[in-house]
C-alpha cells in the first residue's frame, strides 16, 4: 500500500496526507464510543502510523459535529458487570493500546471537536498534545456509572494537570467546558469551532518545522522523566542534550541562525 492511500477499517478513517496520519474514530451514531473492535482497530492504526516512515505526526479526532469520543461503549461495559477478571482484562487491553499512542515516537495531537468523555478523554490524554473547539466538553464521568477510569486516565490526568484536578474530575464525574479544560492545562490550545482544523494544523506545522530529532528527544525526555525525581530527570536531560549536540540538525539549526536563513533540517 502506498503511504498516501487510505487504510480500511470498520470504525475508523485513516489517511496520510503531507506526512500527517489522520485517524478519525467513525461511529457518529454512537457518539464515536469505543467498543472493543474500535479499540482493536486503533491499536492497528497506531502500529501503522509508527511503522510508516512517511508519517511524521498524527492527528486524532472524531467523526461528525458532536463528539470526539463519548467514552467506552457502555453497552459492552455492562456485559462485564460482575466479572472482575473480564473487566480487568479489558482495562489492561485498552491501556496497552493507548500506551502505543503515547509511545509512538512521533507527535500526536488530539483534535477535540466535541464530547471527550471517559475513554474518549483518556484517549485524548494519551496524545502528545490536545487542541479543542470552544464547544467541546471533557470529563471522566465513570463514577456516575459506578466505575472508575480504566484506560490510564487516572494516572495521566494527575500527571498532566496535577492530582487536584484529577481528583476533582474523577470524583465529581462532571463534564467540563473546553475553556475550563484549557485553563487547567488539559487542553493546550483552544479555538472557535470553525478555526479548530486550521489552528491544529498550524500548531503541527510549527512542530514539524523544528529539528525532528530535537522534537523526538523533547517528547521522550518529558515522557521518561515524568516518573523520575528531579535529579534523575536532570541526568536524563544531560544525556539527551549530549545526543542532540551530535546531530547534523544541531549544526544546521545554529548555522542557519547565524547566517540569518531558515534551517533545512534532515532529521540526522
Ligand atoms: N456508549 C455507548 N453508546 C453511547 C455512548 C457510550 N459511551 N455515548 C453515547 N452513546 C449513544 C447513545 O446511547 C445514543 O444511541 P441511540 O441513538 O442508539 O440511543 C447515541 O450515542 C446518541 O447519544 P445521546 O445520548 O442520544 O446524545 P445526547 O446528545 O443526548 O448526549 C452525551 C450526548 C455524550 C452527553 C451522552 O450520550 C452521554 O452521556 N454518553 C455517555 C458518556 C459517558 O458516560 N462516557 C463514559 C463511559 S465509561
């Protein structure tokens, strides 16, 4: 399959254009809720985006006007009631898929175009960055259903926005307007609905114009460092700083600055 040809999935749209893989969860009649087969397909799509050398970044979004992803499929979850082993296995499976996204080694942006609830919010939290339209609503409403987040959200939200925010979102189960999600740092950039696409593309373009290895190192550093104490994290930073200094991109970036021209990075 050529890098630019669309891949075919039942519940996803997958297309590569201009080095960006766009993955769209496509169950609009169910608010793009994540059933088991959709999560399985997401795993394959993340593998494909990782393996495809023409893909430099990923945009993840939801089909239709109303939802990014309104959570795990509650009908399927109900079938797990009373079955601790089945539910724990499902959580572990979903966590594994979401971890693939987080460890893609390429920047990913969740473009939150509507409801991002429960598993949908957790999916967005697994991306490198998040943009949202002002009409989006986010939250972890699992406690309203008598369960808790199961796809890594309790851990990622606490790391991204702090334990106070994670406790508020998990314990109240409230839905938060995108403005509030932006205020607490869950959403990086907020746009009017009609500007969401362009604003997200512009953010990605800015990232893709930078030294590719430096971007990769920066992502790895934050990801690996967030479980470390400050001293260990600084040791890791030192190591990456040294690695960056060995790249041709560093010479090119600094020469371009001195010569007052735009850098032509090669990712080497
Ligand atoms: N799982 C399964 N189906 C879902 C779903 C989910 N998480 N979220 C929405 N749907 C389905 C609805 O059941 C409905 O299906 P139907 O037309 O066959 O009845 C369809 O999507 C449209 O949803 P509806 O509730 O009618 O739309 P709305 O605009 O009134 O409300 C939401 C939108 C997102 C507020 C509401 O659907 C909702 O609260 N969803 C559940 C959110 C949640 O708790 N997620 C966490 C799961 S762990």
